[in-house]
C-alpha cells in the first residue's frame, strides 16, 4: 500500500521522456522578491512552479548511484570536504542536529558518530563533570546524564534519497539517535528554536526559494545555534577555473552517462553549480535571513565553500 | 528491524509544516493529523511525509479515507 496525495507533484517513478506539468499551486508565495515567474534550472529557464518537480526527477534518477557518482565526480574529494564540514561543526554531547537535503546520510552519519564519541568521553570523565555541578543526589546525577541524548534528523524532499540513506544506515549499524523526515526545506516541520545546529551539504542550490529555506533554518535554530552550508562555489584562479570547467562540462556528464546511464541529470547538476551565487553573494543572502557572524572558508581553491552563520 | 510505524520520540519533535502546531498520529491510517486545519500527512515505512503538498484535506475526502483503509 502506498499513500499518495492526489495533489502530489513528485512522481516516484519518473515517466520516461515526458514533461513534468506541476498542476498543484504553491501553498504560499510570500517572498517579497519573487516577482518573476521563471527560474533557473541549470542553464535552462523554467516556470518557477516546475523547478521543484524537475529537481525531484533528477534526484530520483540519481539516488541509487549518488554515492558512487560523488566519488567519481570529485575524485574522492567530497569525503574530505564533508570531514571538514563536521570538524567545523564540532559536535558535542546531547547535540540536536538537523541535516537538510542530506538524503543518503553522508553528513548525518558523521555528525551522529561525532556526537556519540563526545558522549562516550563525557561518560568516561565523570569527575571533571561533577566538579562543575552543585551538590546533588547520585540518582539525580544519573538522570541528568541520561537526559540530553544527541539526535540527528535527516531531512530531504526526495523519498528515494531517504530510502537509500536508510539502507546505508542499516548497513553501517546506525539506528539510535537517527531520524528520517521527508519535507520541504522552505517549510520545515519542526518547532521554533529546537535545533542546536543545521547543516546543508550540496543541497541548497537545488532549493527553489533559498531565502525561505534560510529563514526556516534561522527559525528552528536555538539562540547560539549554527548554520553550516557546504556547497559548490566559484573558483577564482583563472587556470584552475579553466581546468574545472573543462572537467565539469566534458567529463562529468559523460561519466553520468556511462555509470548511471543518465547524462541529462548530471548535466543539470553541473549547470546548477554554475548558477549558484559566489562566495560573497551567498554570505550576504545568509545575512539577509538574520544570521550573524557570517563567514566562509574556501576549500580546493573555491571549488567548494563552507559558509557559517549564527543565530544570536 | 523494520520500522513501519512512526517512532513516538520523533513525533514529539514534529509540527505541521504550515501551521507549526503539534500533530496527532493516527496509527491505523498512518497519518499525522493537524486537527485544526483538517489536514493529514502520510507516514510511509516509519518516515513522515511532511511536505505541505502531501497534506490531504480530510473532511473533503471521507470517501477516499474509507477506500484507503480497505487497502493493505
């Protein structure tokens, strides 16, 4: 049995060669800057209402080969980038973390493991911890130690990506502390100020209304909470830029065709990278959503950047 | 382990994506319901589908509800 809303614009099996006509109207269109009814889809221009379904089709197509393709496309570099992202995040015991657009779980699993490591360390050093607390009954202390257990929620708009993620979690023996939720980053189904941190890795450029997604990120973060965004950015060095462009446009779609039998989806992925704002512009957009102390770090000569902002 | 039912601990952390108010879990229909708006969001294999466009107006689809319950 499969429950599908009659207004569901996202097909689970993308029909071959057909156009996606999104017949459902958007529930809210409150972005003040949204005066145009078209938007970029890679290098193409599409009606704004269609972007979500088109992107959905891309990721449904690539979901099963997503992790292999990441390795092939980035020469394994994506692992280093994600490692740096989680290192920057510096997870702590009891952290409540939200990983958005992280369907296959790469970042979420790393964060969860880091939280669990921190919690293990805490348990092994009770003397240090107790010294900072006022005099308590032993029972109370135990209760307090058990109260704040870290939790990572993996959030994605695409069901196929989440399914791949769940399977990977099972294969790696990860279960406790991990939750899976489907939804739209522009309208998060979480209460205000419930998260310590929010990551989005290689996902924000696919969101139709990025400002809405940033505002939602700001809303669900607690005071002092941190947003970290890992995303492809602009390479400034001319020579590196040429090599990068040549590799992106000539090699990646071909690999996509050979390995994933889907050149078009990888063409979209490569094009969507070029359409994303540069480091400074993206930092400004993050500030526009209310984040403070916004900074960024370039990795691999600007091929990717990690943007950071705090809710203060 | 096959988690076909929504984890209650997760339920406590979820709200309606539109109204940002708590949801009621109907285990039989596998729906997360916002009673105020009369909207139900599906839960499939323990995963809540909380996109606003996945929400179904319940009072308008009383018939469909009956049909869904009949399927397995």
